[in-house]
C-alpha cells in the first residue's frame, strides 16, 4: 500500500507543477500592461512605472520570475488582491467554507437520493420505476442548472413563498463565524430561529448544485448494480437461501459500490464548476461567486490565486479518492 | 449431366454459406432504431435544426425588433397576452418566440464549431501521442492531465478572462476544455490498433507515418470518437449557455439562450415566461442530443451489441 501511495503521489506532482505554470502564465498572457491594470485609469509617470515593474519583479527574466513565484507559493503567499489589498489566500479561505458547506450538502443530497434510486432501478430492471428514474436522471444530466435554479426560485420563493431568494442566513441574525460553516455556527450561536433560517437558505442551492451529481450517481449505481447482479456469487447467495435484501445489500452492493466511489470522487470538479453558477444565482458568498466577481473587476492576482487553490483542492481530493479506491479494491493496488 | 453439375455448382455457394452480412450502415440503423429514446432525440434534433435554418422566414418578428407598447407582455394563453407574441415579450418589448428561434441558430453553430475544433485538434494530438511514443507522448498527455485537473467551466471562464468575453472566445475556450477527453480516446484507440496485423502489413508495404495514421488507423478508431463528439456537442451548448449567463459568452443583444437568461434574471419573480422558455429550449436541445448520443453508443459499441 505504501508503494501504491507513493506512486500515486509521484504521478500527481507534475500535474501540480503544470497548474502553477498555468496560473503563472495566465496573468502574463492577458493582453495589456499589468501595471496599467494596477494603477487604473489615472495614468502614471515612466519613472514610477519602472519602479512598480521592479517592485513586482516584472523586470527580471521569465524563468527567475517563475522561480520567485514558486518560492512565494510554497510559503503560502499568493499575492494581494488589487481591489481589497488583502492577501488572496485570506480572501479565499474566508469564503471557502461557504462553498464547502454548500458542496457537501449537495453531495449528501445527491447520494441520499441517487444511491437508493440507482439500486432499486437495477433490482427492478425494466419496471416503471426504472424507466422513470433513468428518464429523470438523463433530464437532470442535461439540465442547465442556472435555469433550474431560477425555476425553483419562481416556484418556491415566488409562488409558494417558502424559501428566501439569496444569501446564507437572514439579515436579522448576527454572530461571529466560529467555523465558517453556517449550519454549525448558527447552532453554536444559540439564537432562536438561526438554524432554521440557515436551513431554509440552504435548501434551494443544495438541490440545484446536487442535480447533476445526483443524475450521474443514479446512472452509475444502476449500471454497476446490474453488472454485479449477474455475477455467479450473487446467484449462489440467493440459491443458498439468503433473503433477497441480504443478498443484494451484503453481496451485490458492496462490490457495486467500488466504481460508484470513483464517480462520487469525480463529482468534486463538477461541484466546483456548478458552484460558480449556483453561487451567482443565489448570491451565495463562496469562492465561485468571488472568482467571477474578481474576473469582472479584472482583479487578476485573485483569479490567479483562486485558480491555483481550486485546482489544488481538486487534485488532492482526486488523489484521496484514488488511494481510497486502492484501499477498498486490492486488485487495483497490486496491479502496480 | 453437365447441366446438373453446373446447377449444383451454381447453387452450392448460395445454399451452403450464411447470407451476406448487411451493409454496415444498415446494421447500424437496425440497432439504432430499436432505441425509442434515440430516435425521438434524432427527431427533436432535426426539428431544432430546421427551426435554426428557417428562422429568417418562419419567425414572426425580427429577433431584435422592439415593440415599445408591449413590454413584458405575457404569453398568448395568459390574460393580457396576444397571438401576435405567442410566447410573450421581454423587458424591452422583443418577441420571445422569434428570439428563441434565432437562438437555435447560435446554439447549433456553437456546438458545430466547438466539436469541429476540439475533434480536429484532439485527433491530431491523440495520433501524435500514439505514433511518437516517448517524450512527445509524455508532454502531450501531461498537458491534458493539467487541463483535466481544473473543473471544466472554471477553465473555460479563465480562458475567456484571458481572451476577453465574446462568443468566439467562449467557443475557443470550450473547445480547449473538451480536448483532453478526445486526445485520450484517440490515443487509446490508436495504440490498440497499432499492434494489429493489418497495420504491420501496411507498414511493410511501405506506408509512411502520415498515411498510416490518417488512412489506415484513424478510420478504425472513429466509433468512440463519434459518440464523444455527439456528447461534446450537447455539453458545448450547455457550457456556452452557462458562459453567456455569466456574461462571458455572447453579449447582449445577441439572442443566445444563455445570454437571454442572464438578461431575464432580474424579472424572475415578475415575468416567468422570460426565464422559462429560453431555458426550456436549452434543456430540450441538450436532452435530445444526449438521447441521440446514448443511442449512437449502444449502436456503435460492438461489446454492447452482443448482449
């Protein structure tokens, strides 16, 4: 297992270096002078221009610039936002919990609905339920989620008046962010109604962000189950008189879940991409919205740092899934 | 005597061998048409294509024509609506139906250009990686890994941020995002083919690398690529609409479905029709293409055929 772990980490390192290259190149590829972007529209004397270039290290050869950049990144210094003048990493990690909370809720929703739906669809293959689930899954998979969000707002906020339209919690509540996770913070604050308010703000974004992962998980679970249900050991389990539920739950499900775990891990990227849209619709103060806002404000250090951190998160989660996969499936582990 | 022998010889092959295999296209169609969803998807997609092509003649109004007396008019079946604007009008008095019909054109062109760009580049890079093993392969495949480590929409957003927001840059960005899957598919399929006898035979006869790659190997790798291209087509429509919605794709007043939704956002609680119809158009088109893609996969994948 150690060797397997080390090989996988070794495979990830070049990707990480590539990501830093991409982030480094990005700011230099943007047409126009970065100094002019910095000072805005007021104009600048040539002396001050040269001074700023030297300050930012832009007068050095590219290779030296890259080395300096890597040195700073390793120390956790991702530069400062042009707009707020705060370190990019501070901004990112202040907003990160909001996105993580939303993504975890969406993933939980997708799994709680998707796994049973996929299992039942496989067991009752060809039934009405199977067709409905697969039809719904394909529709969910084809869904423009930004439109789905607007539809849910029309129905639940506009017509029924059940849920709020935007934000993480009602403005009536105020408490310090102890963990950054509003569900936990609102409970800790002890204020009456705070937790309920958080929940009601969370419901629609969770459904919207969870829709595509839900569709993918349901489809994958169904096909993995179908494959396993045809195996001899499941037939043996049934033939020796095990109750169907036990044969399915114990013998089939365990093996069917192996590919499903991978698919769930792959949803992290989907969740980040979806977060950009979901957070924009619901004015959710997370990194997806922050990134889009930074781009429209031309705050390139923030974009650069944000991209690097998001890609790193995705790489780490995928690595973790890969390792977990090796742990639950010895065949993968010993192939290497 | 001779006549009977001749008759027996002539009849021989017909009676003793199996019937000739059906033409590949015919065989494909017989598998494809079994799948009701796929045929439905094909039909809907054909209708969307027809609407896109004929929008200039069939749409009731021009897509950007403003009717100042009819701001946010509801669809015809609702109170206050009129048959002149069947799906209602938007906030500046433009006919929703006409805009959606013209929007079909943008979505299809986006899909077509993205698929053409990414498939061409993907096949080229994939074949290069398969034929020139070693350093070139490592560089190409690592570069694809890097692109894959960023969530697709985020990568597209970043590329658009570098190039500047407009429809063409959005299409370019989406093409880059889809590249890794196509490169991997092509490379894997080509490597599998390269070890086969017919390739060795072709090489022995003296075929050059380019001929070997494009004429000998590529046609045998096409099945998975066709499926991936169909699915990329639908994802491209979806992603281009998302970019338009974020203000990073087509710019107003272009009647692109995602851009229309972005403009409609502030009226979400006042005028349901300006939000509902463009999104429905996206959903129906993408769903049709995905059904079509699933059908193609089932019909083209010989492993599934035998089941």
